[in-house]
């Protein structure tokens, strides 16, 4: 019998199906070892699981068993030993797949030492490296740390590094190890000897969402000229100040409750008429008049100050979205709310 495709099923969905298959008593025992948010997520997923074919249930149980088996082999003799045994039992392709899934969550990430290094020190260490090397290192860093470094690079290198991160897909452990040698640091050795998925559009979006507005604008404007399709893909996943137009009135009103009037006036000073109208329409008439008067009386302002004020508001929006207090309609048909 042909195997039922389950590659489109998320990890949470697979976990929910596995718990259903194990039954309530064993599932309850597993829940005791999970975090509260994980329990909530799985409970919701189980509740939303209407029906599961016996074949799919069997595939997921089999996948779980194979991963458990691989974990045991790794504990007994390491990755190489586990691969040898799994290849004999499952074949080369399936063994690589199982090991890859397991080590993706178990591996000690490369550049662990670098992630604990001060960003300014790290910048001095890598700023003269090749842009591809810098992109590789930044791909493994936390977005906040990577943002500090990419902001401090020369403007012409910022967009080059950002582009390389965005188009990066898979990098072999040998390349990563070579970079570690060049950096002459005692980093953690790679546990995973398979190819690791790093970088990509999501990685560069995380970084761009964290850098200052002027750095973000420079990188995006450069990419729009050099890589318009890539720039468009990145922009679809980003939220910039002008994207406040993507919010409905209720969301805008919620955002404005957490924004200082002084920041709002300064931010709107550099905004287009459409954005200004969207904001003013969601303020009381008295407050709207007051903000307009403040904007008029403040006279010429530095663009840097305007961008900083806009970034503060964007940070509020991102935080509210992260807390699921507002919804940003980014298009693509996935954000509609059906009543």
C-alpha cells in the first residue's frame, strides 16, 4: 500500500495525532512533562482534529518510533553509529531523513561561543571577512545581535550581506567548520553532520525588523534595484511604518493607546497623507487637532528623529501582533476572519 503523504502536516498536528493514538492515559502522562503553552497548543490541535485515517496514524507512530530509535542509537554510539544501524534497517534515504529530524532539535548549534560575544567585539572580529562569511555567521545569531552588527557595517556591505542571508539555503558542516577555523575561536563542535537549513528570507526579515529604520531603508532600496523579486518577498513578510494602512480601525485604535503623543506627532511629520488620515480618523477630534498643531509648531525636524519615532510605533505594533492583540492583514488569503 502506498504511503499516505504527511509532509504537509505540521509538527504540532503530528504530535496531536500521536497523542490521540496513544490514548488518554499515556497522553496525560506526557502532558506532565510539557510546558503550559505546549499543552494548550496541543489540546487545541487535538480538539480541531476531526478524523485521522488508520494509514496516516500508522505512519506517524512509525515515524515517532524511528526517531526514538535514532535517539537511542545516538546516545549509545553517536551520529555515525546511529546512521549505520538505521541505514541497515531503513535504507540510506530514510535513515538520513530520521537523523536530520532528530538532530535538528538536539544539535548544539555552531557559533555558540560567538552568540555570547559582545556585538561590538564580534564586529571588529568579522567586519573584514568576505560578505558570504559574515552572512553565514549572522544567520546563526539572534536577530537582535545580528541587527547590531549589520547596522554597523558600511552601507554598501549591508545590502550585500542581507541579500546573501536571504538567498542562503543549506550550508555543509565542512564550510561552517572552515569559517570557525578562520575566526580562530573555540566553538562548539557540530553534532549534526547533515546539511543544515539556515538563513533564508525569514532570517533576514527578523534582522531587518530589528535594525534602525535608516539601515532597513537603505538595504531594502538597494535590494529593490538589484534583486526586485527578493525585495518584494522580504517586504511581504516585514512591517514598516507605512504598513499601518494594513491595520483595521480597531487595531489602529489599540496601537494608539500605547503610543506617546509626542512620538505620534513626530512620526506623522514624515508620513504621507494617506497614513496621516488613517491615524487622525482614529483619534478623537480634540486630540487630532492637538497633534496637528504640535506638528505645525515643531517646524523642521531631523529625519533621524522622525524615523526613530516611527520605529517606536512599529515596535508597538509588532509587540501587539506577537501577543495576538491585533491582526495584520498581509494578504495572501490567510488573514481573513470568518464570522
